[in-house]
């Protein structure tokens, strides 16, 4: 996360699953965020194929809608091409997922005649994102696409951008207190709840429906990650009653996820598997397992990058994952930029589909998920 997370810079927030940062607890703690059923009419693509009905709710409880909600007519496209509209990307980070989203979005924006005038990366630093946004404002883009690094404190700087004349399209999260159609055009994301359920099915099947696992969850108030972390646990409990979640620990900095992972495997030496929220902290989990010589603990998450894919290809700890679909998301994101530029009303919460990548199909499916060939190192490892 993907690829699409907020960083709380000063203190740990109350965790989704009731534990403090970096600590682990027993399996009696229940998720604070529970999945709710979405009706067939509002389910996003691939939603009906999941092991449980996926629930994607927006930041203010809005139901998810599919990408067809922002289709552009030939007349819309003609107006966009005639209007010399501009967009700026103010990214939170750069990784496999984000790069794939941007490549797909740029390709579609080129078809729409919308020019990209800026592209910044905050590296999960709220202060840098503030500076990036101020720099971008000087270019007066019609639309700004962004994911707030710190949703709790960024409202004022994004409102300043709207006062300067830019419309906001958010990825996966919004600043605290923002209201749809007043402060922003819409939120675009992928069906990460469905992806988390698929990851749970992978791990449960790998363990033959029995065993003990630990959960490393994102310890911040980030509504979309909270949803998929809860969905993973709910799927394990529902589909694999003989798998026990014996340990939970939160992390805030994805680059330091090895620390709670190390503590978890030390305290619970009989673990059979670990779930972690997304691929960046998953790298830290794999590092901790290698350092401890624990080759027998299966790992999954939501998403994949070259490091986790290589570990999977080498029959390491990583077993594969449910993955979000950045290509489809990038295309929908570009269409929503078109809506914003034309002053059309977009849905509050738009969701595209998810998929699964395993050792057996990673090479074949990587292009459809990420829009590029699988990494050369992965292709070499698998002899393709």
C-alpha cells in the first residue's frame, strides 16, 4: 500500500484492533472496524466473487460504486481536449503500486488532452507534502490528485489549494472534516477489502485450515487500511475456524515493521503464519524472519512488490497475496480528473477491482495488474 497510506508523525493513534504501537496482544481483542455488507447494486467489479461479501465504505460511510460511474462521453472528451486543462500529482510515496497508477492515469489523460504539469513525492513526510503542495499551487493546475500523508492535520493546506482555484481528487483517503462536493470531487481507490479476503483465503489454504497466526496491522486512523485489516481477520474467523489469531501488533512506520515482527515471533515461537497490511511493511517482516531463521512461517499481505515477489519465487516465507488493481484505478482516476475539469459531479467513493498473484501466475498476470512486465529479476528467477 499499499502504497496508499497516511503516516502519523508524532504519536500512535488508537489501533484498529485495540493494541498499542508495536505491542502484541491476545486473540480476545476484536477489530474496532467491522465489515458491513454492500448490496449488489453498489458492489465494485469482482466484488461478488469474494469469499465473503466485501464491504467498501467511503470516509463518511458512502457505499462504493464501480468505475463505470465516471465514464466520459465523446462530447465530454471533445470539451476536455478543447479546454487545455491541467492536473498535478502530489504523491505520498513512490512504489510499484503508485507508479502503475500514474502510468495508467497519464496514458488516459493524454487521450483526454489533459496536461500533467507537476509530479511530486512526499516520501511519507507531512512537511514535505505541504511544501510540495505550495510549489504545485504556483502552477495553478485545474485539478490536484493526491493522497494526504497525514489526514488528521492536512485539512488547512488542502483547503488553501481549493481557494487558489484547484479541484481535489483524492486517492484512498481525505483530510479530516472534508465534505464531498464541497471540499473535494471524489475518492478513487481499489477493492482492497476483496484483496484482503483473497489473502486470507491464500493463507488459510496454505495452512490447510489449521494453525496459529499473527496479525501486524496499521496502527493509525486510516479508514481504508482499517477496513481491509478487519476484512482479513473476519475472513479467517469465518472461513477457517481452526486457525487461531494468537498475536496482534501495530506498526506506524512501514519502514520499521521488522521491529514488531521480531517481537512477535520471539514471543510466539509456534506461529505458522503472519499477515501484514501491505507490501512495504511485509519487507520488514521478511527481514525479521530471515534474521530469526524462521523459514516455516507463511506470510501474506495486500499487494506485492519486487522484494516480496522474489521471496515468493524462491519458496521463501511469502506465499502470494490479494492485490489491488492499479491499472484500472489509474484509468478511473483520469476519468474522474476529467469530471473535475468539466465541473461534473463525481461519486463520493469509486472503487475498482482486485486480483491474486501467486508464484504460479505472477509472470503472466503482472502486466494486467501493474501495467508493465514483471520485474526482470522475477522473470529470471522463474526462468521465463
